[in-house]
């Protein structure tokens, strides 16, 4: 940018939104140097539908409900499923 400020970095986050990823999303939404372009959701801490729900809730609460969210893989491609529902 010609005014001396650095340009915002475009970012796409791939996550399994639990507590740690919720904090990362909040950070990305509020950070002045990040342009959050989209979020992709995969199964991990919970099933992929729960991850999508968590992600949409976090983004809406953060005032970023317009960020596109995509539903991804229902299970890991290589390793067995390991849920963290007990947490």
C-alpha cells in the first residue's frame, strides 16, 4: 500500500472448531493484518456437522457472519476417528 501500512494477508482457515480453533477464529477476525476469506470445517473434536455449527456460531458472534464456511471431510483420510466429545 502506498500509505506505508502493510497490506492485510488473505487467509483461509481449515479447522475442527473446538475451544482452540474458536480462539483462532476470533483472533483472525479481529486481527488488523488478517483478511479472513473463508473457513473450511472437518471432523475432529466432534462430527463435521457439529464443527460447522460451532464455526458459524463463533463467526456470527464475532460479527463475521459473512465469512464463507464450507463443510469438509466427515472423517480423517488416514487415521482413525478420535473424538473429543468428553471435553
